[in-house]
């Protein structure tokens, strides 16, 4: 039997007119090379493929579990958000319906005083005056409690945001100064409920 080293020479002697790129490496394995392992259709060793499949299945299971957990967290957060929104809507609705409850309660004492004054038979002028003064004090107390303040700007510079001028009067004072208040205005926490009706100054003619 010919050794692998003489096989290329023997082939060339049989076919002298043919040029075969034959070398010793075509008939001898690489030094120290191990026998080839069986592979699957993708060229990967069967054992490695099975291991890879197991790893992918484990990762898929972990990803599915994580997805389920995050979905539960999202559903829980959504439910809490819906509850907060619903409670907020209920609070707003209650505020609209009962926002004036305290103020209305404060006005009941004023109404009681008016009814008591009207129930007096043959009242004297003095008793009527006292009753009106008491009622006015009760109303002022209710206004103070709910931050309602009067606007009475005599001598102040005219402010179009708080005053409504209905006429002008000649005066030696600086022009556009409030000379007279015909009707008080009112503020609620610095917001104008009603502007004051005023007369403002203008320079004297001539």
C-alpha cells in the first residue's frame, strides 16, 4: 500500500497530461486535528444545538414571566389612576354643589334677624335702627369670615380694574382721582366681585 506522501506522484504518473492541484494535504489530515463531530442542518453540533434551544426556551419563559409581571403592575397602576380620577371628579362635583354651604350658613343669622325685626308689631324708629345695625354687623362678620372686602376708594387714583367711572367733576385735585363713591365695590380674595361706581376729577375749565 502506497503511503500518503507518494500518492500525489503516483497520480501525476498515471495522468501526465492532466494538471491536478493535488497535494499531500488532500490525503492527510491536519496534524493533531480531531475527528469531525456530527452536525445538524445548520452546521452546529447536535449537542450544542440542543443546549442552545434549552437556553432560548429558558429566556423565553423568563421574558414571558417578566411581561406578565409588568402587565399586572400596569393594570394595578391604571386601576389606581382611575380611582384617583373618579375621586377627583366626585370632589369637584361636591364642591360645585356644596361650595357655598358655609357661606349660606353664615347668612342664615342675617335672615333670622331680618325676620325677627319684621315680626315686631308697631316697632319704634329706634328699635328699627338698632335691628338694622345688628343685621349689618352680622353681615359684615360673614363677609370678613369669607374674605369679602369692600372697595371704597375716595381720594385714590382711578383704577379701571376695580372702579367704574360714571361721571367727572371739576376739581383742583389731581386728574382721575376718585372724588366720590356712589356705590361700593367688593372683592373676594382680591378678585373683583363688583367694581365701585365712582365720580373722578378733571381739571377746572378756564
